[in-house]
């Protein structure tokens, strides 16, 4: 499905969908967090956080932590004016921890509210945010239904205020997918800056692939994505419950599905074919679970393997596999992209990204390592630069790589 720009709206660098043949950001412009200069300014940068969970404030399970990246991007200008979360005690606790650190000034006046409506009622003119970071669970957003329409609430109460929406966007039944496109159209028609949290698009290795494809006028022929998680380290009971987490493809594999489409383009949905290895099958037994799966209803237990193939609109072929099989702590994740004469293989994108490239005229692989790459920071940094109109006339300046328009696809 395609959503076009209104005729009255001139496409600009804020148009966040950089289509597959053009590199979106020069990889050399994706600068490590410790080498970025904080944007000078006399005014505070007010932010509202929606959600006080791990994606917003970090955890031991991974590198995600939006508050940390915003603190380093904005420095003392950052002022979190409100934290929206129905779990008041948890929200209060994370704020108390922040106020014990060097970023106290960003949080010492933060107020906690159960709902966005509560904040709107109590808000003063000095509290008006410049950005709203939405990290609430996906069941509370992405639709037009009351209580599950966080994006529309923001548009209604804060017209013109930039949005960051954590992935995934469309997680409900098939019938709700059209609602996600209605939300997308409302955001697009509003003209508001909006970024969706598919941060792997901001990897230097990913942008290097895009650049080579563009410079050599290549057509992608195939994508192969594989995501094998270390299940022994996943001690969160809800992750193993499809009724609460929507399953491992939504929880984890969605990033690789997004990257596949980023390179291959739109998918012919009628061509998608999928298979799964379920928990009750002989090959589905796991010996190192750290949760008690018997506490989860049998119909809600997650598959151990999910495999899918499809055709892209241009005729190319894509495949994806998610595997719940590894023990220990380290995951094994790879993405391969093929074009005439070229093989790109991106390995370990979450921790220590390595890109292997085979080019025409040689059977040898080049190896490119990116030890300081932080796509979470690049994603946030680009959002702030777009909001503040940094280098507005520079065609190579910051743009948003993952839009709400593209995310439900």
C-alpha cells in the first residue's frame, strides 16, 4: 500500500523515506556520540517521555536507552518536562536515579503523569515540548481506537511538535493494519517531523551498502536475513508469551524485516510464505530456559523458529529466519544483500558491526569494521538536527530514515 504526499506539500529533506536506490546519509557523517559537539543555544529543549520502561531508560539486556542519547546530544539544554506512565512508582524511581547523576538538571523538575491528558491539564506555557518521545508498549499506539491512539493524542494536543515513535508500529490483528495507515496519513498530513525507531538504518555499514548501490546504479536481486537470539539470557516472562509480546518476530526480528525492505523495496504481500517450528514439536524443545514456560497458556507460547520468503515488487527475492536456539548471551545476526557482481554481508549489527563486501573482478572479500558505531545515537542525533533545522540547505545533511509512512508496510 502506498501513501502519497499531499500535492500542496513540497518534498524536502524532512521527507523521511529515502527510497532504495539512493543513499540516505553519507556514512562519514554518522559521528560517534563522544565526538559530537552539543548544539549551542540559549534556550532549553523541552521533551516529554511517554513510557518509563527499558527502551527509554536502559537495561542490562541491550544497548537501548533513549534518555542516555538525548542527554549526550543536548547536554544541559535537555529538560524533560513530563514522564507519562501509568506505573507511577516505577516512573518516580527512574527519575530519582537520574537525579543522583550528572544529568540532574534535565530531570529535577520532571513531573510524572498517568496519561497524556493529565499532563495537558496541568501543563504551563513553559512546559510546551519541542519533541515527544514515545516508548510505550505497541498495544497502546498505532490505532485510531481510544486508549490505543497515542500518536493521534499527540497530534491533537501538540500540533507541530516533533514525534519519535518506538518500533514496531503495526502489531495487532490483520484488520487493524488499515488503522495504522490512517494514523500514518494523519501524521503525514500534519507535516510534523516524525521518526520511527528502526535504528539499524543508521548503521554506517548499512549506509555504505546504500551508497555503493546508488553509485553503481545497482538493482538488488536478493536479501537474506537471519536473527538467532540467545534465549538463555531472556528472563522476561512476557517475552515468551505471544499474548503480551506478540512473539519474537515482532519483538526482535522486526528490525531485520525492516532492513530487508529498506534494500529490496516494497514487498508483494501475496507472495509471502511462512513456516514455523512450534514449542510442542520434537525439534522445539529447549533445555536452558530461565523462565517457567508452564505458567504460559499453551496457545500463547512462542515458536522456536520462524522462516519466511517473499518477492519484492521489482521481482527480487527476500528471505528471513528468526531462531530461538542459542544459549549464553551473544546473539548471531546477519544480513546479506545481492546485486549483479556484488555481495554485501553485514554481521553482528547490534554490538560490533562488520561489513564484508565482494565486488566484481575479485573473489576476495573486503572487511569493514565500525567499532564506534552507535545507531541509537545517530537516530536521535539526526532527529534533533532536523527539528533544529541544522544545515537546512545542505543536501547531505541530517534526514530521517524511517518514517511512520513506511513503518507499517
